C-alpha cells in the first residue's frame, strides 16, 4: 500500500537558512501531513490541530534548519513527535461495531446518550488528506477499518507502519526520523503488521473489495433509493449480513432485516431527506440532511459505505452538525 514518494526524492531550497522559504515549502506539504496525522490519530480535527502545532514548532525553529535533510523529512519528524505526544495522552479510538459484543435491537426507542467524540474514529473527506493524483492509491489506507486497526498499535509502531507501508519510506529513513536503529525499525514494522492482521481478522468492520466503478454504481442506486425511502429497493442493495452503526452513539445493527426495521421504525424521520455526494474514507458516500421544521434541510449524518460483491456490507453514519463543520460541508440546504 504505497501512495507517496520517499522524502529523499525532495530537494530543498537554496535559501533554507531563511524562515520564509522554509515555511513556504512546509505549507505546501500541509495536505499530505494532514493525511499522515489522520492515520495516526483517527480524527480530522485532531489531525488539523497536530499539523498546526507542527507548523508553529517549525516556524520557531526555521532559522536553525540547516538543510541536511529535506523540508519534508524535517516536517514529518516534527509532526511525528507531536502525534506521539498526543497518542500518549489519550485512549484509543474505535468503531461501534468493534465496541459492542451484541447488536442493538432494531426497535430501540432512542439512540440514548452520545459518547464523547474521542471514543470513535471520525470520518475524513478524501480531498482533505490526499492529492488528486494520489487519491486512488491512497484509498485503502484511509478506509475506516484500516484507520481503526491502526489505533490498536503502540504509537511508535503506528508511525513506522504508516511511514513504511503507506508512505513508502525506506527503513533507514524511518530509523533516522525516530532515532532508532534500522534493525529496531524493521522489528517494529514486523510486529505492527502482525498486530494489524490479527485486529482486522477479528474485527466486524468490513474491508473493501471489488471494482471501483461497481462500488460507485451501487452507492448511486443506494442514495437514490434512500432519498425516495424505498425499502424494497434498499433491501436489494444490502447484504444479508450488512451492519450499520451511528457514532457518537453505540448503536450497532446486524443484518439486513434489522437495518430495514430500524429505518422504518425509529429512523422513520429520515424520510424526505436530501443528500450530497461525498468521497469519504476512500469510498463513495453521502451527507444526509433531514427536514428542518423551519424550512429546508439540516445536517444529520455523513454516511460512509463499504461495498463488496455489488451490495452494501457496512454503513457507518457519523451523526452531528460538528461532523459537517469539521468536513467543511454546508450547514443547511434550502
């Protein structure tokens, strides 16, 4: 899963001893740095904060930058340290399907009390973390299941795996950045890969498969049926063992029948919704706006879908206007 070029391929400006040229190069890296921080932290909000923190640190130290490494390597070193500090001070983020031992009843009267936002992995729009030229290759590395699995790794292993397997850095470069030996970097990578496999094999979170064009066609038909609130049509596009969850609530529905029962029961107020298509966490999805009693439609949830064998196998609906704000989505539809 290699999406970026090695930092060694990036040359530095001849004016590296002056803060302005150095920071211009650093700012040009903001999107890819945000993508790295998102994979490390599991939240676009936390990622943006981490990148901004790294930029401030870089500005303060820009006059001391000696040009012996590229600006990219220098910024990744600063940002990695910021992320390592952040990871050490908080709990692991997860997905609802991996927190609950049993599924929720589809006739539950309400969603209950929301859990703290930092409980769950948060969604990200592909355009926020990947350059258009890299987005196809980067998709799998921002899938919710992959990002959630990353959160199981110790901080240093998480950095090693993302740098090596996602960003395609060489072992020597990673070792230098983390100030460890090459042997230690390779050992951490091996342990990280083993943990990732074990976590993903034991997770209910679906992993994508199949052709992208098929995925987009299925989601387009799914969105059309959802806007019409046509349960018969939706049933043909949901896998028999499809799952649906709604962070920040721990609702977890398992099976096509339960998902449809919830939509026509507690979720009936979603009828009449309008949607905006989005590319979210490496796949097609949509932002849902429910009818606003005052007129128009208000933000409700961002739907991240996983398609396999031409049907939807997983639907994660991230609820709340704060999610729309974090993703830069409209706060109202007229």
